[in-house]
C-alpha cells in the first residue's frame, strides 16, 4: 500500500520564525511531489511542486526533496499568522494517481 | 486563471436519498478526480476518470457511487442511497495530461446526510 506520512502536529511557531514541515512516502516509483495549504473548511490550494532532488524556492517557501531517503519537506520563512493552516503533502506516481498525507496543522503565533 | 467549479457548495439530504454532485473541470484538462474529506480527516481518493471511463477507483467507491461525464464540460458524482457516514466534503479535481501536473481542486461540496 502506498503511504504518505506526515506529523499531524499541531506545530506552533512564533511570527517571523521558520516553520519546517516534513513528509515521507513509501513508493519509490513516485515521480512528483506537491505541497498544498488547506484552510479550515476550504479546498486544498497548491503552494509548491517539486520533481527532482534538491531545493526549490518560491518566495518565502522552499521545498526540499530527497528521493533516496523518500523524504520531502517544506520550509516557510518569516512565518505570518496568515500561514496558519493545514499543510498537505501529496505524491504522484506514474499512473496519475495522487496520495495525500494526513496533513500538518501549523499555527503561527503573533 | 481557469478554475474547477463545483455545485452546490452545500447539500443536505436525508439518509437513503440520492444525491448528485456537479463539477466543471478546467476546459483543457483530461483527467478528472473525486476526493472526499471527512471532517478532521485526510483527503481520500475516490475515483479518477479519463477518456470517458473510470481509470482507477478506491475501496470507498463501491456500488453506491457512480461518475459520469454527460456532456463536454460537466463531471458528476452520484451517490445512490446516502448513508450518515457519507457526510463529508467532496472535492472535484482535474489535471492536464502530464503526470507532473498538480491537481487543481474545486471549492468543494459539503454533503450533510441526516
């Protein structure tokens, strides 16, 4: 069974700090990796996608992928209260099938 | 920016009734999905649809569920005889052809079965 694991949290960080969110996956055939942000009662919103090993930066967000360790992470720099949400890790295999983790709840404290 | 639209935003139904949830995927996308999220739980895959047929379905997607693309734009999820445990947010999503494409989600339909 293909699994995507995330620490459910809650993770609390003070405003301005770096939030670090982690995700591991079981299927070595996974090709694409995504981070979604989900506010309560809303649909998931794409933040980052990453396809190759290393870091990918977009504004305050950095995604990191290590396929050998089957590990993907998301760093949020200069965290803002508006970043408070649940962050979902999603993994895609060759069959256009997406697997989601349970999500990590992040609270940024003003 | 094109988006996935879902209607209704909230549906209340009585147990045993049939419901149809509607979605209009992004127009040039070819793969369509339905996901479910029970309150406080993870996003769960229900079914994927490509080239006018189901390409994959999960164990959740039993005989009570069906999907249809009745015309060139709509993509529907039907639940024939709703149960209390069907209460959840239902998200429609679509992607372009590539496996590297991210899922684009609609705003969801909150289904409440009483």
